[in-house]
């Protein structure tokens, strides 16, 4: 009778059942779909909009699902990718600018598997496809916003230095400060040169003015910084969305590529990536008359903006800002303890906090407004000169005041923003601020679904080669080790099931082509472990041990060798994960999991099957099929 512990049999059975169950959803491929969301965060898709979209798809003769509500979005399943692309254009033309239509992939996993939390493992862009965005950085806005900021810095520097000036203006990349006389101009040169070190000061002339220009080196540095800052901010935004194996990289001088494999909420991703949302804190000027506000003609140094949610109310703000969104280092959504309204708690960096403290300290009792600036990018279908339908990018910028409050005391690095409509809007604003304000507006110049990046034919050829190699290994083990070879082959297939199940269970784990290479490698290592065990058993049989003793001694003597070999590979996998990025990390994760599962199936799995075959009877077996 076998002396092998029964709990190991149950452990093996439980591992195969659980992992097999959670590996099942991978047999159900995702279906192409379109996802429709309201352009305003938190707003739902109305039944009228749903019926209009479904009716338009019917008129176009496209096969589609009934449409299901997922969160605040409408998900309509399509028959194939070609129908999905046509449906996106039809839905966008039908609904107009009030809704965002994006491409998506809808899960087809049966409900009973979903109820136990089973879902397919995440696939990278090279296997699953996903959404591809190409973003254009507006370089003109980079220069304009930076020069306007330097204009404010110049005015503040001259005030602190006690130098009176007539005007400070900006024209392109040139900043000009005009004074009453040459004495004041000479006194302003040193403080301006120190405060605006990126600008080159022109030699003094006869007129009482100082001219400073942005040189080519500083301009290139500014543009490179804007693209890199936008790339970093977009990468943080993608991470906030929870997209695994996302790619955010620079392309050329002023473009950024964003690839989102298997995106679950493409509409939200498009809205967040295509938005440049930032804040400016400015002083409010209440001295402007109501008639002047209605006329829209702002006095010098002021700008008029509408107040959100209060139609007809206009607020006059100073042109110079106290602090801006790029000085925000943290932003969290919360609720006002008094009225329960949503708010955003903001933390500024040292420069923003110092300027906020200095300006608010001098203006206690005066109102301060929060100006919300948002740039949206939309794609519209237009007819070109040749009569073809092409995509045209349109950008629009909205500026409105979301909050006006009286400065009760000197403010520092922490304060809160109120005046938001709903928690979803507050949460999205906090996300955009927390992820980092974009240094310049971006426009989505291209959006498309991405098939496997290596091509369907290459992937099919790769899978065929993997299947061929696996088949040869199985045949070799069967011929060379007979019944024990069959045991090894069953354990090998069980190993693949456990790997897929574990990968499906781990949140955020993603399978890519390098990951498949990791699986193939672990398959070879699992066979290698079985070869070591079986050769030990053969040696013990030649030494004259009985079949049962040979099995016990073979597994016991091979265990140390297998453990040492796999520990060294585990160390390599840990180093690859710690030092690598992207696909290298995916390979390391798959390799790490595969090593552990191969040891489990090679040592426990094959031993359990051998015991079931040769250790169940009362009489000891006379020989082994090995």
C-alpha cells in the first residue's frame, strides 16, 4: 500500500480544479464593441440616445447586440472589427458632440464564471490588440504660456525691486519693459537679468526700455521639456486608469504615442488623454461695473470669464495668476463636512505655496477666484476636395470660474476647491491634477484599433512552432520513458493549465509574446526535472533496488538537484523584474510563475500519479515501465 501522504493528492487535485476553473474564461475571446459615454463626467447615456444609436445601426444594416449599460456607459457589441469601425462613425455622427464614442472589447465570459470572479488574463497589445492614440503637442501654446508667465514674473520682480515701470508686454518670443526714464531702465536690468535667466537681454539703447528675447537653445529646451512633461503626465494618467502593459512614448519632435492594450473603458481614456485640464488662482476685481461686464470689453490687466452653473454671471479676474495647476503636487477628492458637496483638496509645491502665501497675505478680505481651463479634442468626419470622408481634428478651449471665495487669512500650501457639480467631476479633476498638469495642450490626431503588432500570420506561425516543439517533447518522453513518459506528459499539460489559471488570478498580470517565451522555457525546465527524476529511478533499479524503493529514492535524490537549479533561475527572474520594464517584466513574471508551477507538477504531480499506478495494490510491483 502506498505511503505517500494523502494530503498531497488533495493538494494536487485542488490546484488543478481551481486553476482549471479560472483558466476557462480564456477560451471565450472578447468581442469587438463600441462604448458610448456622455461628454460630461458622471452623466449617464439616456434611453433616447440608446434608441437613436441602435436605430442608426439597423438602418446601416449592421449586426449588433441590444446594448448594455456598464457603469455610466452604453456598450454595444458588434459582429466583427470592420462592423465596429463603421458603427463608431455612425454613432458619432448620430449623437453629435454631447457623447464620446470609443472602440472597445466586450467580454464574452459566461455569467456563472463571472460570479466567481473568473476572467480572462490580460493580454498585451502584441497579442490582444487595443486602442492606439497619436497625440500632437501644441508647441505654440508652450511658448505663449511660458512668455505670459515670465511677463508676470517681470512685473513682480520690478515691484519687489522698487522700480516703477510704464508697461511690460510680450510679443512672440520677445518681452519688452518700458520705463519713464533711462535711470529706471538701468536700475531694472540687474533684477530682471537674474529673475529671467532664460531670456537674453538686448544691449541698452537710447529709449528707456529693456528688450529680452528667448534664444534658440532655451526654446528647444522648453519644447523638449514640454513633450517629456506631457509624456510623464500622460503615463501617470494611464496608470490611474489601471491599464496594464500600457505604452506611452515620444515620437519625433512633438508627438506622443499611447497604446492601451485590452482597454476596458476606452471612452474614459479618450476623454482623459485628450483633455488639458488645469487651474489658475487669480484675484477678483469687484470694481468693474455690471454694464462693463455685460459689454465684454475688459479693462487693461483684467479678463472676463463666465461663472459655471450660474448663467449670466461674469467674473472679472486679474490677468496675472497667483498659482497654476503645474504647481499642484497632490489632489484628492473629498466632501465638504458642512453641506456634503464634493470638493478637491489641493497641495501646492514650495514655489506655489510661497507665492500663494505672499499674495494672499497682502489681500486678506479680498475675493479670489479659481479659473478652470480645459482643452478638448474631438474627431469629426468631413468631406475633402475629392469627396472622401476623412477625420478632422478640432480643439476647443473652455475657461470658466468654478469658485469665488473671500480670502479670510493667509493661505499656504494646502487648501480646497469647491463649486463642483458631482463627485465624478471632482474625482476626475483630482485625477488630472494629481497625475500632473500637461505642460501644453495635446490633440488626438489619430485613434485606431491595433491588431497584434507582429501580425496575425507571425503569431500564428509562432504558436504553430510552439505546438510543434511541445508535440516533439511529448513524443520523445513517451518513447524514451514509456509509462513514466506518459505521466510526465500529463503533468506537463497540467503545468500549462496551472500557469494560465494563476496568470488569470493575479490582478494586473499581463501575457505578451515574451511571456509566451517564458512559458516555453518553463515547459523545457519541467521536462528537464522529470528527466533527472526518471534517470535516478533507472540508476536505482540497476543497483538492485525494488521498484517502490527506486521510486522513493529517485524522487528523494533528484529533489536537491532540481531545487538548486530552479532557485538560481528564480533569482534571475527577480533581477529581470526589478531592473527591467514593460515586456521584460512580463517575461520575468511568467518565468517566475512557470518555475514554481513546474517544480510543483514535476515533483508532486508525477509522484502522485506514479503512486496511484504502482502503490495502490497490496503486492509490490515486479517491474516499472520506464
